[in-house]
């Protein structure tokens, strides 16, 4: 584990500045410049290849229209300007899993530029992160290291890749996390990328620097360090926090921060040097002579704009303004399209008035997600699409609680049975005999038995030790197996305990 620390007062003299590069694989059936399938996950190595993605002599690339449209839709969702002309360029560098010796990308003329994404922070404020560009390129292959050997798998080489680059508008690890979660939610809502980081479909590269407040006043920036190919949001947050402390410590000691590429060592929780940082001129960009410039008509942009779904930010605002859902729950409910779909179907069955959507949201983000997290692999809320509980049955359960047919604690038990079996709540309540007890005679009988079994505690309560009331209330609920109406039980206990 890293033991790097910088004094808080030293850190307070600097501003953290982060620009984010995100690589998101586009959801297409074929690769960027050939007809090879993109379903390479789990496939035998080098079985999703052809002369084009292997860069064999004489093979020529052909642009994938679906990837272009996915990138334009992404740019529109991120409030970008869609350029009327985009040019594919060769980005020259040598790496074992890059069969051409260059990557086909976009440089001076990308598809999308000058956008923004608004993010919500934990303190309730909103920050705008400017998007410099969204361009389209091809993914590389993979190097697999086994012992003394490095093996190359080119199944991924040529998969369409969108690169989304921000301005240096992020100033804390928390802001970086908020940006990435909102960006991924947007990409998934559009259906243009799976965003699966564990599968390499989304990779993040923060460019991190610090500057003194005097530098900030002069509009100057510090030397940036890029952390490469992070595959979890936790790693992004941790690497930014580490680099902030590392760079401050170097500068406070009179040293100089070097412009380098770093990797992230998860086990040791620290960044590690990979290589010197390249500048644009090192890549010797020039237009790819085998690919014509892309001409994007305004009519085509308008057609694609009409296909955009309701995006997470707009959906969240609707939940808040039309349904009265609190911001914290609204953000969670719009983080995945599958979750929002489930919630809206449940609202349709439950009703929109009298604070019902908020009650539904509380149960869903609390009790239902608890079961989802316990059952799934990690915290992927998209698992909600496969659960056995239908939205209408989930709404029916809360209606039973509202009608005091069952109390909230029993409702949680019923939900667990629903989650395991898929049975509707009415059937479960009838079969298990879980209906709420409101009969005063039944409650009185239970209280009498509890007083008899706890005579000493009863005497102490009547002598003034009133905190024991909670003990007796718990005994009543236990004696009735949690089925007593809590309000009715509390009222009768308050009467009878006085003697």
C-alpha cells in the first residue's frame, strides 16, 4: 500500500486540474474499417481478423457508417457542434498490438467539437465540464503476457472507438467520478456503447496537473501527467488523489514534475512510471490517403438528432419536477436505462399523485437494490432487467403497506420472497399468514404475557426508567412475529404500561 502523504496545508496552496480522455467502444456489429465481427469477448485469439485488420498488403479500409452515426449521436447528446467535414488521419507509432504501425484516428478535423456535460456534485451544486472533441478511431489489439513471453491477440484490433476529450475543467477526484458516471449513463441511454469497463469497452485516461493560485491568476497550468488505461471509476478517483499528493510533494520539495505517462498499480495504490509523454508532433499525423473526407449534411444531423432518446439529465429533471422525487434518488434511478424503465413501469402501476413516486423510489433504491447488490456480481444495476419481480407486483407490494394490510418490516420480508420466487405479494401474504394484526384484543393479550414475563423491567419502567419502553415495544413486535400494526401496538402499550 502507498504511504505517500502531503500536508493538507501544502495541498491547499495548489489547485488540482484534470482533463479527461475517455475511450468508448461503439456498439456495432462489424469493425471500423472491415467486416470482421466485434464479438471478440471470449473468442479464441486471432479468430476475428481479416487482411484489412491484419494490415496485409493490398487490403483497403472502408468506413463503418453505423460507427459514424453512433459518434454523431454521442456528440449531439453532449451538446457538441457536428462538423460538416471530418478527416481520418494516420497516427504513427510502433507497438506490438498495432499491426499497421499506425492507428487510423481523427486529429485536426474530428466529427464533433465544443460541447459540454453538466454534472451534479455531492454538495448539491452543478458543474459544467466542457467537451473539447469527440472523434472516431479504431481500437488496438491486446498484448497478453505469460512468463517470459508476450502474445498478441488482434481480435480487438479495428473495433470502432469513440474518444471523448474534455477541457481541463475537473478539479477533484469526486468531480471526475461524477463526470464519468454521468457520461457512461448517457452513452448507455443512447445505446452507442455498453460502457463495460471490466470488458475494456470503456477506458479512462486522466491528464493530471497542479498549479499554484498565483499560476491560476496568470492563466498558467502545471505540467500534466497522464495515467493510462484505467478500467474502473474507483481507479480513476484513487489515481487522481494519489497524483495530487505526489505532485504537491515534489513541488514543495523544490523538484519538477515531469511530463510522463503513468500506470496505476491497484495492489500498491500508487501510480508507476510507464514512459515519456508524447506530443502530437511525435505521432506525425497526416490524412489517410485510403479514406476520403467525411461530408456530414445538416439533414443527416437533423435525422440523427430526432433519434435521440430522453437523456439521463432530462429524465432526472422530469422525475423531480413532475413526480417530486428527491435529487439523490432521481440521480440513481436515471443512472441506467433499465432502472429508469423499471421505475416508470412501477409508477404507472402505483400512481403519480400524493408523493407515491417518491415512496416507490425510496423502496426501490433501498430495499430492492439491497437485494440486487447481494445477488449480483458487483453493483451493476442493469441486473434489474433480469429479476423475477415485475414492476406491477413491486407497486402492489407498496400498496399493501400503504393500506396497512402489512407493516413495512413485513413488507421487506415479502419483498425477499418475491425476489426469490417471483410470486405476487397478495399470494405470499395469504400463503404465509403475514397480514397485519390490528385487533386490540390480540395485542392486549401479547402485552399481558410480556408484562408477566418481565415483571422486574415493568417495575423499573413504572419507577421512572422510561427508556425501557423501547424494550417492551420490541417484545410486542416479536411476540406478534412482526405482524402487529406498530401504531396500534404503541398506542395500547402506552395505555397499559402505566398500570
